[in-house]
């Protein structure tokens, strides 16, 4: 194999970028910077793993909204997950079932991140996680309306 000609269009050795040579490329699998860039020093997963799947995903998309270049899409995904969680919680309550409440460890991490988050849908979601109200139907409705209003204001469209 070593003696074969390179594929058409490639001549000689393939160039390696200086960033790769110096090891400056972020590890997008184990330590993505869009989840580790919060001023609090908290990584998104440290809070999200203590939440329900849908609320954890909404948090993830709001956390990275301004950091991946697809802000509107991330905000729309957050709204989608909040709608789904709202339906799940409303159905559970209608059936008389208990609804998930974040454990104190995750509530404390959310409160720490909240202290370093400017007013935004992410701020509102962190506040709801930190005070334990995130799984109340009125709170989920308010969070959803806030995310949808933010999408309209920032990106000129709805979710």
C-alpha cells in the first residue's frame, strides 16, 4: 500500500495545520468548549445529568446557544424539548403521578451557574432548576414562552 500513488488531486504529503501540530485543537468529544465556557467554571453536563432528559437537553441547547454558530436552531431545539417536557409533566400530573424534582446537588450547581449568567432564557431555566420549580406546569409554560419570545426577538422567527 505504501507504494501506491496518492488519490487524484493529491500531490506529495498531506499538510497538517499548525494547530494540529501544536495540539491546540479542542477535544470536541471529551471537552467541547461550547459546554465548558461558562464563567462559573461549571460544565453543562454537571447540571444537565441531574435533570430529566428533556429539561437536560433544553439546558444543553440554551447553554451553547451563543457558542456554536447555530443559535436560532439551538434555541428552537430548546423550545421543542420544553414543549415535550410540558406535555409529559401535564400528563403525569393528570394521572396523579409524582413529578421528578432535581436533587440538591444539581440545584446547587444550577445556582452557582446562575450567579454568572446574564438575564436570558438560560438564566430563567437555571433559576427554575435551582429553586426546584422547573417541573411545575406554569413554570414550564413560562420558560417556553420566554424561549419563543427570545427566538423572535433575536432571530426574527418562531420555533
